[in-house]
């Protein structure tokens, strides 16, 4: 049995919060360069260059990529042979978020009550998802999610008869409805199957996949490419100012579902596809 101290988890989460809000992955840099080369609109190309410059400044100065540093969404893959010592796992994660948002001078955007709207002052509590997996490691992924893109997301319980065409139509309608509000070029996560809450979680997890990486299921990979092509034909373009590149990528995750259901969730991410991870 491997023991991991709660204090160690807190320190890792603290650093991941800062890294996720200030540094984008290698896959993003490649994707934005590809977008610049493919963009046909002069204004769209200029917007992409500005987006790239902003990300470069954030990485070099340690300042946030965007003023909306989001709610901290934390995915934990907890090995079944791991024992957490010295404290509660959820408390350790929330303390790490609290410290990270203070350390990084990141905006505190969480309100205690959805209706009364009083700010908690430290960006906690985080949204925490835990999967128990084989092994003796703890994988931690911090994915800050801003309201601009999250508010653009949607879920629909389609009928099985709606099939592939229904999925295509719903995703495209969701993208067209949000237009510039999600700061395109966006990354589109789609959850297909399961039930209401499972499809939403699948869509969120889809955003964690490296840009340019396809689903291993051939017909799902083909659907990703079809949706990406249709989205980029809308003409919304970078920052909604028109152009060829409305989305950097589309990722779909699937799960078995009920014979009478076809749940589809669309979780949209702005151009800053933020997430950072570590393994203990």
C-alpha cells in the first residue's frame, strides 16, 4: 500500500492551478500555428497572432492568460493501492486551490450561494471528480473553466432515431448560438451516451485530450472530423470576427447508453485550452 500525504497533494494542486492559468501545452502551440497558416481572413489571422502573443506573454511573465481564471475543475485518478494520510483528500485539494489562486494572483470567481451571490473569497470549493483506477499512483489534473465558455455549453436528450444527423445538428446549433461568446477559436468537447450527468462529464473530459488526437474508435474519429469541418464552415472565425478557423479541434467521448436514450452534451472551451497535470 502506497501512502501519499495530504500536504503533498495540496502543494501539487497549488502549483497546478498556477501552471494551468499561465502556460498552455505543446499541443496548443502547434494547433495555433496550424490555425494561423490555415486562416484565410486577414483580420482572423491577426486575431490568432494576438492570441499567440498573449499566451507567450502569460508564460514568460507568469501572469494569467485570461482575467477569468475560472472555477477549478480537478480530476483525480486514484490508484486502488493508494492510502491518503494526514488529512482528507477533498480538503487537501481545496486547500491547494485556495493557495494556488492566492499565490498566482488569480481571480476568485466562486460564489457560495447561486442566488445570494456572495463570493467565497478564495475560489473554493473546487469541482472534484474522482475515479478509482488500478495501481499505486495518484494522477491530478487541474482544468480551470471560465464562465464565458461554460455558459455556451448545452445538453440534450435526443431520441435514438435522431442518430448521427441529430448529433451533428445539435453540436452545430450550440456553436452557432454562442458565436463569439466563447472566445473562438474554441475547443469543443462532446459527450455521447451514458445518461444526463454522464454525458456532461464525458464532454468535460473530452477537453483534456491533446489537440489533434483522435478518438480510437474509427467512426467516432470520423464524426469528430466531420463536426470540425462543419464548425469551421460557419464563418464565425477567431474572436467571432469572421474567418475560417472557428474551432481548433473537436473531441468526442462515448459511453454505453439506454436503448431509449441518446444523450448528447457539448462542453465548449475557449481558445485557451487550460489544464495541467501531475502524478504522485
